[in-house]
C-alpha cells in the first residue's frame, strides 16, 4: 500500500514539475526560481518513481499509472491554470483516464 502511495506522490510531483516548466517557458520574464523548482521537483519525482519500482511495484503498473496520471493531470492543469479550451472528446478521454487510474490502483 505504501508503494502505491509513493507512486501516486511521484506522479503528482511530476505533473506539478511539468506545470512549472511549462509556466517558465510561457512566461515572458522567464523566472529562474520557477525553472529551479521544476527541475528539483522532477528529480524528486524520478527518485520516488524509481524507489517504488525497486520496492516491488511491477514496471507495467508503474508506467501505466505514470503515463495516465501525467496525461490527465497535465490536461486538467492546462484547463485550470492556462485557460486552455477542451472539447467533449477530450473531457471524455480525461474521465476514462481517471477511471483507468482507479482500476489500475485496485490491489490484486
């Protein structure tokens, strides 16, 4: 159970880091603190993700969770933070992605 929590924390950290790096690249002033925070957080997420795989989470499960969470999380943050538009198909896909995350995280 703890490995699953660490996996999801690493996924959340990666999404936050991705948001910070996109924010850095879209900002006209290019604040170096945002870049530094993004790089530090993405390294932390990578360390946690590697640790969970070392402690026994199957790589297929980890990669699936990471990919789904990154796509759904970054899409959601793009809508909320960067005010991007979303189509019905995209909303449906995000819902299915969340459902997939729930189904993958159910213990065997």
